[in-house]
């Protein structure tokens, strides 16, 4: 059984995943902790072909270690994937696709952006708890230096909807303080009720106090909250 003994620093990481085989073995231990199991017939015996595929001794079908994972179909070495994952987790401020494109030698911005999108998608915990208490919801535009008018009609940028949970705590002087807690966000096409309300329903617990600006797209939030109390 694979233990969660992750590398504590970059030197340990490099030593542990020094070759492509190290990466393959690590994925294999996670995918089949009790040994190989054919996805077609559950056979436990197989051998590895010259192409690096698992050939089932029973049904004779080939299986790739990366099928069904975020690595499926990749043309890049797994070592490169592992290095990108290490950088994502090791840097508290995160990593940008633009910086990785230059430092890791990617040919296009779209490629590394797709990698980061895949990695972030599997970092989300399943069945995570909804935000509760006092929640502030707002939208913002993100993107490069592109021309476009300011405000909710800005062009050439991505509109992101953000919900932030307010948390109260008592400091060492026993004074009540407030700080930011958990965060949820979603890229949306526009700031209409059709996009705002589903996001709030999916991420915020009922009867929470929701703070928004005066944008008309949020007008249905209060109405729907009142209906849930009946």
C-alpha cells in the first residue's frame, strides 16, 4: 500500500523521480496498490510490452498506465508533468502558464494552460462542504493587457465569479476579529441571474448571509432565500 511520504524539498523530489520509470512506478502503485488488475477482465497477471503497455495474460488486451488519468494521450514525458505538479504545490503564490511556458520549454501557451487546467480540476475535493455564515459574492475580470471598456461589459477578458467566506476568531487578546476563509470561484459568460444564482446555490449553504453589490443580477438571491424558509 502506497504511503503518503511525499518529498519535503526539491532535492528529495529530484532523487525520487529521477527517471521516467520512477514516475510510472509511482502511478502504478497509486492505481493498483494491490497489484495489476486488468480493466477489461480483472485478471491480475500481465507483462509489459516494448511500448510500455500492460498486456493482459487472460484477455490479451493492452492497457496503458495513463488511461483514464490526466496524463492520457500526452506526448510529453511524465517527468515533465511531475515537475509542473511540484512547482504548483511548492509555490504558495501559485504558478502562471506564461512563466511555465518559458521556463519549462513549452511550444505554446495553450498547451501549458491546458495542463494547469487539468491539474487544478483534480485538486478539487469531492463532496466538499458548502460555504456558510457570512458570504461575500462579487465578480471580477482577469486577463492580460487587452483593450476594452471598463466594468461588467469589458471585452477581451474572462469574467470570474467569486464567493468568499468570512470567518470570525478570537485573537490572543481575546478580541473578536474577522478574516477571509474558504473561497469558491467559477468562470461565467456574463453577470446575469442565470449564471449568478446557480453558482450561489451550488456553493453556499441555505440561510447564509450573502453580501453583494447593487447589481441587478443578484436581485433574485433574496427572493430565493425567502422561499427556502417556507
